[in-house]
């Protein structure tokens, strides 16, 4: 059976998602129905630069599955480059997503999202993570890593 990887997000201004990588190195699209979101995304080629030492967080696992790895850098932090000097070398992209816009997030893209507001101060969006030919090798490598590091020991 396939895993359903679709989510409806409803949040107020200032809420959002801390720096993360989408689960199991999948890709995703996100559509904003109402309001605006601010994104900071790193080029997928900078995945290892930003996730080195972060343990399972590098593969899209949440902090509640803590394996002792370091946290990911706060891409919205004003002192990002002072706190995380290695982030200076990352190719970071910033943008605002408005109602009706669709954002594509490729596999291995380290990113953070913040809700800016919308009607009655609420942002509503829908996202769907997926596996296809563009990320199949990443997802399969993560499955192999997960089996060897987490299930077999």
C-alpha cells in the first residue's frame, strides 16, 4: 500500500516550518489557497553542506526522532552566517508564494517556510510529497540507509 503524503496546512502569520528536508528525500509541490508564505531554499547540491552532522534530520526525519545529530541551521535567522559559517557557501534562494501559486520543492532541498498572513490572518495551503523518476535514486538510497542504520542494528 502506498503512503499518503498529502497535507492541508492552516496557520497564522508567523507560524511555519523550521528548516528541514522533506521526508525520505521525496520531492513536493505546495499550493497556497489563501494568504502568503515566505520561503528560504537551498540548492539541492548543497544538501550535505547544510546537513552534515545532523543525523536523521538530513533525510527528513523530525526532531522527535532525535538520534543525537545537530540541529539544522535556521535559514531565517538574522545571524545565520555568524552562527552557521558553512552556510555562507550555500546557494540560498528567497521568495514569497502568494495565493494561487504552486511551489515545486525538489529532493534534497533544505528549506524553511514562514506564513506571512492572509484573509483574517490565516494562511491555507495544500502540499503533496511524491516519488518519481527525478528522485527515485535518492528515495531508494534513503530506504537502504534507513534499513541498515535503523532497522537492522
